[in-house]
């Protein structure tokens, strides 16, 4: 055979790159992921460097895009130059080290399970000790950041990867664990994601399959049960053919959820310890026949007011107040041992679907009253808001009107009209509301305040355009045309909302008064009397009418004949016109529905007025009116009144701040008032703020000045009812899967996992900062990574 001609090139083997070279697994740090079921030929391999270390961020400025967190997979053709290209670009430092090692050392170098890896702890920001920083009292903020030499993008994200022993043993291993719900699984196996560190007493969270963890937690955050999440992961495995999603069981998902809960609670605990004060907010609701009490904690951290879910306490007992208090004490003892000195106040949001017959609202009140006996510092805020309670009553009654059919139809009609408004082409040109803003009540229903006003606007908008709406729906969506009885409900609901909206404005104006609770109770009593007069109800504890002639709620009853008079005399022209078209059974049905709606509304308003009287009772050391926290209103408080507030909270402040820092709070108030008077731009911006302005945004307008004043006011703001706070019932609205009767505790843990998975990213995004100079904070936080401590002092 002669030599090859000059222009000829050697032919490539037809199988080049088709078959995977098994020797490359160790040489290039690869792992076989999948093989052909019939031929056993390797189909997919993955980079073990991505699994063990994550991708290294590029150091050169020429790289236009940040490295992703995705694990690299290789498929045919399997070529060594592809491996080298990936390693030199994404794992340059580790690949250089790896090449110099022997075969046994290479195995140890990548000595994590092929399926996954432990969590790489994030960069830790630690406080400098006195010996390290030579602190002289003049520095504003001193921070030391310990950053790894090589920054990596890690797929698994947890708030902290190291968890204190009590968080695991007393919370995850006790409150959130029940052996009867684990089908015989020992506690040690249920908590296998927590590995005890030999050098410290803490636990380290270890996730063996990063991608599986990420996907499972996302499914749980969407509201999936553990069993459903495991099946969804398995479906993902079958569709994607990725083995990393295989082998996901219900108990594996439960372990991942425990990791999220522990991580969230650990970071929240660090933030609580770094705050001079915090408050709790309770919310009661009923889900699938079980009453739940949601416990949330609120504090000022990193220049913003933070609100986090802690736990949901089920009410399986007939009188659950004491059992809930015991569990709450156990929880707070772990979160912050000084909570009795730091707890500033408590507030309640009520409930929109618990009603007043479940006993949870009474337990809610007793729980808050018990807290006043446990707190060992004066000036404890026990906040009750008439505006909040009235909003929840309106939501509860409106959503129950006509057995929930009225509200569902209202949402459907408005959604249909908005969809028609957003249509394209000729259809959009024919829409009579193309240039109008169609009201939306759904968004307001999910938050604490604003629903009454939005509902009133929506009802008024519908009544003014009834004929146009009916004509348009008959053309575009005949099945969506509302009935005459529904229009009667619209007119009746609007008439009632007019009275409620008027009193709502009065309650808002009374919120910051000296005797706000007493005045709010008086206004609520007046509202109940006016509604009784408008609808024709009566209050008779001794004589009751036949159920065929009247309906009752609480101590109020309303005759069906009076309900008919209410429709015809108070409903307006629309109600009269639509009511006259009804006949027979339909006419009687709408009369009874209106009667039940009206008498339930009156009874609920009367009930919250009675609840408010408990908060008006004389209680030494308890403050019932919320403090002034908005900058524009704080300027008008005056120096004497502000210094009085500081003096009331001084015992609580001394637990965290020094005398010099407390003195700085007073001096910064004078500086702040002077700055507002002298700076017209600052004063103009602050004057635009009202009760609807977010407190964090309001104080951000001072551009980082008056840090100690912000810390103090931010702590006080934690007890002010939050108008934008979501409710527990809204969070549970999408959870329609049924719980087995024999798994009550496990399902409660599942609900807890869903709520913590929802706020996982929210907790991760908050940086923990300590702005106090006491040594106790450093002692509490030094043992746990992830805490950012800053020393703060002022120049004389």
C-alpha cells in the first residue's frame, strides 16, 4: 500500500464518539447517567465537578454572561475535547488541581455521592472581635466579609446551611414530627438531612440530590402535598429521561421540606436576636373542617419592615388556647431566649371564613391576653383594629351571600368584561368599555384592607352600566348574562356598603387617636344600630319567630316580610325593577338570601364591637392604640410626646442598645424635625405619604440618615396592623387536596411545609444585620453562620 496522497485526509472511524470510553469517567471527572435499556450503551453522562462544586464565576471581564447553575450533561458524540472545553471554562481552578492528582486522590477529590452533593455554605459575613478591629468608637459601621477565593454558582439555595441543635431537636423533631404519621419511619431517618458536625454542636443540612431538591420544593410551594409532589417529580423523570429526578418518595420530599423549615426558622431566629423588638400577628381560619391559628413575626431588619410566617397551630382541642400557648412558648424559647424582654406587642387580623362559631377567635383573644402576662417589660402593645375587623366581616358576609353564588358571579362577570376589553381586532373596537377601567375585586380580597372600597366601586360601576353590560354579554357570551335575582343582590349589597363605607372612613380617622379603641367600638355599635334600622331587623333574646317566617343570627332576627320591604324601599330603582320580574320560588329564594345576608352582617358587626370592648378594659402596662410611625406624622408628635414614648420603651431598649445609643435616638429626632423644616424637598416628599404608604418606603426617603431613629421607629412599626398583609385563608385557598382522617398531624406538617416553601426566597433575600453594641448579641450569633453583625456608634 502506498503512502497517502498529499490532498487526501485520513478517514474518520464511523463509530468515533458513538461509544463512551469508560476510562474517561475518572480522567475527566464524569459520571454515567443513563444507558440504553436493550444494548446497555451509555447515552448520557454528566460532569461531577458541576455536582460537587458548582460552576466557577468567570474572572475575566470579557465574559458577557454569568455562569448558570445548571449541571452539564454530555450526549453523543462523546469527545474528549468537549470535556476539556467545559472544564477549562467552568472549572478552571479545580480542573488544574485535579490533573495533578493520582487516581485514588481523584476519587477522594470528587468524594461526594454521584447523585448529588452537600450544600456549599455561602460567603459568611462575620463580626470583627475587639482584638481584630481595634474598635475606637468612631467608625460608623465595621464589617468583615470572609469570601471564598473562588465564587461559585450553586443550584441549591437555603437561608443557612448550619442549624442550631435546638431548632432540629425541639422544633423539627418534636413540634413538626409525629411517629404515627411516618408509617413506622424512625425519627432518625426522618431527620436524615441533618448531619451532626463533629467539631460543633450544630447540625449541617446535607442535600444529596440538588436538582431533585429544587424541583420538589417548587412543587410543594405551589401547594402540592408530599405524595403529589413525589408523583409530579416522577412524571418529570419519565418525560425528561433525566435520572437525577428518579427515586423521589413521599418521605424524601418530607425531608426536603424539613430542611427548608429548619433553614427558614434559623435565619428568622438570627434576625429576631438582632432586633431590639418584634411583634406577632395572629390570623385564624378554617381549612377542611379544622381551625388553624397562623403565627407571624414582624420586625425591622436591614432598613425594612419584615413579616414572616412562623407556624400554624391547629385547634384539635375544644379549648385550644392553653395548648397553643404552650407550643408558642416552646417555639419562641428556641427562636430567641430573650423574647419575653423583646416582644413589643401583638395584633390580630381576624378571619374571613372562620366566622364566630368555631371558637378560634375567642382562643385567639385569650392567647394574646396570656402574652401580656408573660412579657416582663412595660408598654406592651395589644393592638385591635376596628378597620381590620370590619373589613373581614364584609369579606365573610359577601363571600357567603347566596351560598357563595353572588361573589362567584361577580368575579366571573368582571373577568368576562375585562377579557372582552383585551380582545384584539374588530371585537375590541365593538367593546363599549374599551377606554374604561373595569374594577377588580379579586386582588383586594387577598389583602387585609381595601376590599370594601373596591367592592363598592365595582357594584356602582355595574349598576350604572347594567343595560350596556347585558347587551354586550348577550352578543359575546350569552351564558354569562346575569339573572335578574343577581342584579337584586347587587343593588342590596351596594345599599349596605354605602353605610359601611361611611363608617369605615370614620374608623380610619380614629386609628391614631388617644382613645381610638373606645371610639372605634362606639362607631361600630352605631353602625350595627343603623343597619338594624335600615333592614328592619330586631334584637329579641326571649321571643323568636318561626323559621318559615324569619331567620336569625346571634341575638338578631329578621322577618322575611321585612327583608322584602328592605329590597323594595331601600334597594333603589334597580332593585325594584329586577325584583318585580321575579315570580314564585325564585322571588322567595332571593328574599330569604337577602335576609340571611343582612342579619348575618348585623350580627358580625355587633360581635366585633363586643370583642373591642375587651381591649378597652383597663390593663396596666398595656397600650391599645398603635404608635405613630410615618415620618410626616412623627414630625407633628412633638419632642415631649416622642421622648415619653422613648422613656416607656427604655427598659426594652436597654436589652439591646447602650445608653449612648438610646441618647442618640432622642438627638436624631430633633435633627430629623429640623431637617424636614429646612429641606423643602424632603418635607414635600414626606407630606405625600398617608396611611396607605408602606412604612419601609416612607423611611427610605431620608436616604440612610437617622439610623438609630429608624431602628427605633421600625421596631414600633412592627405592631401597627399591616394593610397589605395576606391572610392565611388566601394562602390555603388553592389547597383542595383532601387529608386522610388518620393523618391529621402529617397534613398539618404538610401545610407548614407549603407556607415555608412559599416564603423560602423571601427569607433568603434578607441580610441579617445587628446594630447594637452589647456583647450578648455576638455571643448568640457567633456560633451560627449567616449572620451579619455591624457595630454602630455615634460621634459625640
